[in-house]
C-alpha cells in the first residue's frame, strides 16, 4: 500500500482520505446549523429536510470549516494530537484541491457561506422579499442539487 509524506508525517492514503473527510464532515455540520436558522418559506419548500440540504450544500461551507480548523490550531485548550490531525487535514485538503486543478479540473467557485453573516443566519426582511418576488414555488436548482446529493450519498 502506498503512503503519503506531508507535514513531516508519513501516512497511508486511506488515513489521508479520512483526514480530508473530517473537513467535509465539519462543512456538513455547518450546513445543518445554517439550515436551522431563520429561513424563508420558499427555502423550506425547496429544502424540507436538513440532511438533504446539508449533503447537497456542504461544499458552500468548506471555507468556514477550514477557518474553524485553523482556529483549533491556536486554541490552547486543543490537545496536541487533535492539532496535528487538524493540521494534516488542512494540508491534505488544500493539496487535493490544488492537485485537481493541475489535472485540469475547474476550481470550485461556489459562494462560500460564513458564520455570523446574513447568508448563514438568515434575515426576516430578506425572507419576506423573496416570498413577495418569487412566491412559494420550488426551484429547479434545488431539485437538481437534491438529486445529485442523493446519487453521491448512495455511492
């Protein structure tokens, strides 16, 4: 089995994948937290299930997940083992993304949602405007994202 040398460590490819997955898992949790905030009736119609929303939209929360992991590195309460794993996860996730770009894959340019923003928290005034302008109908984008998330989740 092949190994990877990164951040002064040699780890197996399966361990590297698990470390990268921790960032995606945290992004999933952030998406779920955002789902529970103040959302419009249209949003709830498009996304009646928090799990589907989080699975379909977790990549919009990657930047915040990275920031949260970086904050753990400077937290004096975090133990050294956790800090080492978080550090390696950050390095590997960035290396993975850069490697995909070098292979010709387009960079992920999704809008990133950050904590303590209107996009994360929601806004009653904006929710009202959305309902006035667009009404309580589902949109095709949400349906497509839900379908894609279901397919990726099953595989």
